[in-house]
C-alpha cells in the first residue's frame, strides 16, 4: 500500500500554512503553562473560570475515584448508569430550569446525538451558517432537510420559515450556538424565541461557551437574555468554563426519554468515568456560589480592559460580552507567522484557519481566563499589536 497520496496532501497543506500540529503543554491548564521547557502565558484555552485545576474539583474527582473506581464498566443502558450520573443530571436540569437532563461524553457526541435522535427525513432543521461543526454533522446524521440561514439573520430565517409553512409535514427545529466559538458573538435568542413560538417549533441552543460564563447565575446565554425558560433544548459542556469533561442536554422529559432510546452517541458509548462526574458536581457548586459570581465579574473586567487597550482597529470583530476575542489576520501564512512570533515572546495564542473559519477570515482566537492578571494581559496586547504589524 502506498502512502504517497497522503504525504503529498500533507506537504500541500504545509506549503500554504494550513498544516496542523500538536503542541504539548506540560502541567495543568493554568494562566501560565510550560511548553518546550519554557513558561508561556496561555491565551487560547476555554478554561474561562480557571476551574480546570481548582482544588475543589481535584478533591471531588479523587474522592469519586476512590469510592466508585476509575471506570463505569459499560454504556448507561447496560450497566454503566451510576448514581453519580443521576445526581449530576438532576443538578443540571435544576441549573437550566428543565424537567430532565442527559449526560453525553462530549459536546460533539451531544450535538450529533441530539439532532440524529430527535429529527428525521420528514423534518426540517433551520441552522445558523456559523454553527459548530458538530451541529453541521448532527444535521447530516439526522437525514432531516437542513436549511441554513445567514449568521444571526433573523429576518432571513423568518423568510425561510414562511416559505416552508404551506407544505409543512414533520417537526421543525431551530438550532444555534449561544456563543459562537470562533467569533465570541451571541445568538439573537429573544428573536429566535419569538420565531419558534410563531411557527410552533423547537429551539435548541448549543451553549458550550456560555454555560458557567454568562448570566447572573452562570446559566448561560438564555439567562443573559432573560429567556432561559423559553429554550426547549439546552446543550452544554463541562469541559470549558466548568473545568472538566463531558456534556449534557437539558429539556422536557419526553425529549430526554426519546434521546435515551434513539441517540446513537449515547446508546453506544461507555458512560463518563465517576471521577469526571464528581468533578462536574463540584464545578456546579462553584459556578452557583459567590466565588463563581466573582469569577464571572473578574472575567468581564478583564475583557473590558483588554478590549480598550487593543483599540477599535483590532477590536472590530468583538461583538458580545464574552471572553472570546477574535483578532482577524486574514490569510493562513500571516496567521501562522504571528502565532509563531508570539510564542517566541512567551505567549501561547493559536492561529485559527479554514475549515474552522471561512476563507479569508483567519484569526488569532484570544480567550481570557478569570485567573489572568491585568498587567500580563496588557503586555500581551502590546505584543499582539507588534505581531500584527510585523
């Protein structure tokens, strides 16, 4: 068997600045990490609240492993449904204000499983053009007819829905990211709620990057906009602001029961290890505590500081009160050069290229953590300016 075609394809990616490589971090995910024997300021982690090495999560994870062991032994429908899973699902349903929740092993598994499990060939999914890849793949797996509307364009979405109304047969579902992971902007949830009510359909929000961060109680984008109770399906992850691993969907009991019976990524996966679930419970405790509120406030303050220091010429893409700051660089080669130069200066800030973002919109995706210090972020902002002008 010849491997030349794959070698040639990789060489072609390298020649145009599109080849991806792993960069290994030594030690825990903190504001500062070690890479290749050097300390780096970490500016590309989704560990927004800095919980990934929080002592309470570490202790809870250790306690759960000591009591329940290291693995669950099977899928939830075989023997792998443990009391910790049910405890976390109960807490998550309460957190999001729904009847029930169901755990998945990752955000990708959740989105693909939800859409495949609930929708079918007679149904229509209305999907934002910049939705996460896992939503796109879930739409494909569902075999439902998928109509893509321009990013955050509610008027265009309504035109699509009005055009389909006369011949409607099956279920309709609007699906959107709550916080769009590459741009940091927010879905227009109040307007989407109005449309889902007008056309009697479901609204699903992927709030992976909003859960724990947005809203007075950290309940996410729905709470931020005051429409949490009007969202039918809340997808969230525990691997970002909650500092651990895994994902969930929260919603009506009948939909959760349907997913339990039909979502292939749930049915055919060994369930989350007890230690991971234990850490998730501890993370929710923090998010809902005064400490969690303080972390969210600090994150808002750091974002305002960095945005002001970078200036309006760089911050033109910052649209939304989130810790995701997209610094547009344009083309792949320029993005790779800027990221490499910043790494030489002790800043780990990854460049994002197609297909993750559209052609011509490569960027440095800067993300803030509540554990960053103001002074180091200001210094980093100055270096980012230099990297863009080099």
